C-alpha cells in the first residue's frame, strides 16, 4: 500500500462529475483527496501531471490472458504488464483457458496467481457451461464465491436457448451479468471475414452480419424474460447496435461494449490477406463502423474493451484460412480512441473516460473506476498530444499479432498507478 501525489493535471472523474485542474492525493493505497494545492507531506513522492489528463484507473472488461494452459501465448504476468503499458489498471479475463475456468478451483488459481505476479488488478470471468461446451451449466455459484465478476462462454457462444435462459436466471440471482459473444455458429461456420463484396473479391468465406444479429435478438428476448443483466461482447454490426439501443429504451437490462479495431478498421483492410486483421467478430463495412461511432456518441455503448487475444507467431502467420482469430489490443486502445474518436470530434475526452471507467464499473459492479475518497488508488494518466509510434517488437505482451504495428498516434498513456504505486511510466 503506497502513497503518491499526482500534481497539476486535468482531473476528470465522471463518477463524481469532477472536471478541473487539480491534484490527486493517494495515501496507503486509497484516494485521500482531490483538489487544488494539496500537501502530500514529507517523503511522499510526487508525479507531475501538468498538461496531462488524470482519470480513474481504466478498466478493460474483455481480455484473454491464456493462463492456465496456454502460457506460450500469454501469461497473467505478461498480460498484466501489457495492460499497465496501455494505461489499464484493471482487467477482466475470459474463461477460455486450458482447463476452462468453469470451477472454483480454476477461478481461485487465477485470483491467487494474479496476486502474486500481476502489476494490475485482475478479475476473472467464469464460464457459463462446463468446458464451454454449451450443454450443462458450470459451477456458477461456487465460482462467484471464488471471485468471478461475470459469466461468459466467450468465443464458444451458447447455442441452446434453454441453457442460456437457465444461465440468465442463475446470474440474476447472483447479481452478475451474462456476457455473450453473439454468434450463430451455424450461420458463420467456415467463415474467415465479413460476408460482402470484399469477401467475394478476395475469394474468402464470409461471416454474415446476421450471425451476430440473430443472437443479439435472442438474448435480448431472454433478458427481458428473465430480468437478467445481459452484456453484448464486442458488438460489431449496425443492426445489433440498433437492437441494443431499442432494448435499452424499453428498460431491458442490456449493455454492450465495442472494440477499438471495430471502430478504427473496416473489411477493406484485408486486401493484403494480413492475418493480423483476422478476428471475430470480423472487421465489418464502413456503415457498421459509422453505426458503432454513433452508438458511442449517443450513449448506447457502455464500454470500450480491447478483446486482447494474443497468439504466437507460428500460429498466426499461417495461411489466412488456417490461422486463428484475434489480435492484441491492450497497448493501442487509448491511442486509437483518441485518434479515431476524440481528435476528430466524435466524442469529448470526458465521454472517453466514461467508456473506460464508469461504463465497465457499472456493468460489472466493480469498486473501481472513480477517484472518490476511500476508493482504490488506481489512476490512469494520459496525454492528448503525445506523439508516438507503436512498435510491436517492444510490446509487453508475449505475442505480436497486432495490425497496428508502425502506426503513428497522437495521444496516449504516460503513467499507470495501481494502489498508489506507479506500475508503468513513459520513458
């Protein structure tokens, strides 16, 4: 538990509606005060944040850490370091490990391992079904006692509507959200990219927008039936966004996240058959990107999440049809959000902070994402005008599968503070 004074930055805390140049004092790992001219006292280190934005610690609610079982791609330790370098103080890890996180034993391992080696906070998300096979509910209650904050089968969506209904009823009783990777596997089977003119031109099998849309529609209906909190992971289509916005207007407990790559890139990026542009959901059309940006602007989107999905080079650098889906994203998320949303004037910097703090905080019921006195001393400091280039060779992640290698950014993180300690700082 450490103490620190962050001085002279523009403090933006949407949870308390604070937005002004001020200092942030952290004492023994907790927020002590936010205000001007704060006195840290003798021996307390000072972080000069003049000219930068000081925000509650950013939360990434959709990360793949691969441990246990797939440590050659990522570990809890390396994934946490990548998160810190990207400005994140809290990450939530998906259950598609080996073994799958479908029991209190695996959940407890992740929690304990994170305490030992992670420089940021790590909250596990448990599987909906045993082995994520979609057939029988996992031990959701015991996993919740062990520390999960949500349930999801992530890349292996629950196709059986009856099983999903039971999962929602269980999650409602525990007051945790159900996060679904919305994909009808029968519609998308065999697809490698978005189905449309580009897939025809490139001769690649397509994944139609309808594969996402029909599952979003089904799960909204089940959420209305059960009263559960339903969260759409990495939403990517125009119609899904419209359905989420409509459901929210009806008072249904629906939330959603979008990823930076889905508002920064389109399916035209696949012209070079770059496997680093292969992900699920796939990159969509420009009108889908426009709908996502409008959803962010209107408030229909709750959070920006990275879906950080590391894969080693020998797996990712295969023929396009054979390589796995997914890209890394922790270290480029802030830069992409500033470059694609804030600087072009689509959203304010305050709205950006909401999407990384109060949004995921509210969905997952976390005691994070605010600078209110007594809260954990987690802080993200970023510079709107920092010029930098992402070099995947210097990434803190074990994997290098990013389509943004060599991209020049305006704006990015400069320091990450967890529990009052500086866990990463720009060199």
